[in-house]
C-alpha cells in the first residue's frame, strides 16, 4: 500500500470531512428532474449538491472530482428517506415502483413483453430475449433501438438485467433486501462469519501524509471494513502497534469498540510500502503469534490484514511466506472468528501468470494455503502498470473496466502459472474477492479509476451488464465489493470515492 508522503505545507492538514448529513429537508433525486448549481438532493441515503445544470445523471455514478455532482456525505440515519431509489418517485409504472427494489417475480417473467419504441418510466419491468429487465433511465428506455434491453449496443446504460425468464429466480432477486444505507446490507459471513455480502473496505492510516489525521469515530458509516495501517516490526518476530502521538489511546480503543458495536469490522494491517515482519524461524513465528494476540486483545481488533510488499522480502522460497502461513493458522486456532484479508500488489498475484519466480506470483502459495481462513482478497490494481491476463494478447490498461474485470476473473476462475509451465492456481469463491483501487488522484501515483468505471466493473462482475470489451462467462452476484487506499484521503477529498462507490456497492444484487 503506497503511502505517498507529500509536503504538508502544500496540502494543509485541515481536511474536509465527509461527515454525516441531516437529509430530512432534502428532496429525493429524480431522473427526470432538472437541477442547477447549488441544488441539493438525497439519493440512496447519501447527500449530493449539483455543480451545474444536470438532468438524468445519477449522483451515485456522476460525483467524481470533475463530475456534475458533489458528494456531501452519508445521511445520518434520521432521514425518512428509504433505501429505494428516488428516481422512480413519480413513476406510475406497471412494474415495481422503485428502481432499487427487485422484481418480486424473480425469474418468472410475469412482466409485459418489451415493445421497441414503447413509452417506459424509471422502475418499469419488461421481458425481452428471454430475460427480465428493469428500466433505470426512463427517457432512454423509451428510445428503443440502441437502448432495446438485451439487444441494443447501449442497452446497459438504460436497463438493468434482473435474470433469465427460464430460471426460478433472477440474479438480483435478493436486492430488495439490499439497502442504500451505509450499514451492512445482509451478510455472507466470509470465513470469519463477520463479512457483509457486499463491502466497502478502506485503509485508515495511523499517520499524517498530507491527507490529515482523523479519529476512527470520524469515519463515515459507509465503510464496512476499516483496515488500520500499520503494525510495526519490533524484531525477532515480535510486532507492535504504535499509535500516532496526535491521537489518544483510550479514545482510539473506545472508537474501535463503537464501530464494532455498529456492525463494522476493524482490523490491523501488517506491511505497507515500507513495512516489514521478521519471520525467519519457528521462534519468530511464536513471537509473532503471541505479540499479535496481545494487540488484538488490547485494542479489540476483529482480525488482521496482510499487506506486505517488497520491503518485507516476500518472494518465492523466502521463509516469510511459509512462516506467515503457519502464524496465521495458529492465530486462527486461538481466534476462530478472526477476520483475515490480504492486499498484495498485482505482480505478486496475477503476475504469476507471466512468470512464477522472484516476486511474481509470490503471494499465491499463501493465498492457496489460507483459502479456508481468508475472508477477502483485494489485490492492489495500481502503481504497477497494466495487467497481463489469459483473456487478451495485450495487457489491459490500469484503471480500465477491462483490467478490473479481468483481474477478478483470474482470481475466481483460476489461471495457469508461468505461462503454463508452473502449474495452475485454483480460483477462490467470488465472495472472497474484491477490487483494490486508489480513492483519488492524491492517494496513488498511478492506476486511478473513474468511479463510474468502478461501478461498471462491479455491474459486469455481478450481473454481466455495463461491461467493456471483456464479459465474464457467468455473473457472480456474490462478488464482494471494493477496497481503497485510503479512508484518510477520501475524507480529505470530501468523499469523492466513498460516496458514489459506496452507494453502488451497497445496492449490488
């Protein structure tokens, strides 16, 4: 995880905090509505302000740094706004009245047959080419032609595919229980039993690198998993956690307890750009396990995250690899519900497809041996250029929809190692995989993705809609979500990542 220590005088320390917003007086966003600069709305339990004239531009996907909407923060919970999308508030459709609720018909396709050029409103349900669809943008749904559901080249911009008519239920038939609020929208459990079905994961860093230093209590409830970065190497296998001098230790412990009581997961990360652990012997493993257990007990962390990079010497044949596997299994024996995640850079994981030596694919033995303990793998898709995959002769560009989709497909489907000469990595469950991306332009040196493209990649993976040139052979509605570096930078930047991406994650199937 790159830290990027920037000049404090240039960036300032008093960052904008995407605090909870009282949304009771805000109108619901309507797709057909016309908004001008300064107009405020609520949408999917988040607040937004228009920067200029706009119509039919969903705030959840148009609130990036240079986009039309500014994300103001998550609603504070006292709003009367429901989880249903306001875009259908005035629709008198014959289907469901809410664009975020799913069809009660599941895959039975009791909805009417689509008619090209017919008049459709946001929220209407139709069937076409053997599938059921929900209209998301009424004006476009009524155009037909290129927007005809399932057949037109741009249909994914107007419609959401709910499932096959022949099936007993649609791929998104459970989405009516997925709220647009910042709380956990149901739980798949993961291997720890803690993880929500779709999670927004963020790294909170215990140092000020220009983004600002914040209390855990200030972190928006839109975040489901808060990864505290980083533990320190105390030598001989021992690790320590040294809280920044600008924070109060007891207050920090109390803040963690409050987040956990609210249903959030808070874990301690090992590694980072310069982080190390010393695991060269059985004695080191014992010291690592004991000192980590002491920290978990003292601070109340739910588990650990492994984010070791080049500074830790992770490479094929290095003792740290097998010793870390042993240490994690011993910790899991002590704490059966311990949460475990990993955030390696992509050369250490998918890089094993190109070569299987040195750092290339060096995390794969750990991932493979810890797959029964692993809750979530969110590979860093930044600061390392494009991605070579089995799906295209050329590397996919960093930040592109295709790269995000391809990276996840490799982890779920598995892939050959070393160009086919070094074996095969068996894929993980979809619920064990998430995307790993920077929160904004200040958070990483390269590899940033537009929030709209991140949401497209999520749609592609969970429902096979809004894909780029690469479409998975099947949808994975259990694909988990998104991780970002970092919560601090997102707070500094006014929630430009957590607003649109968090809303989308929490409304996945």
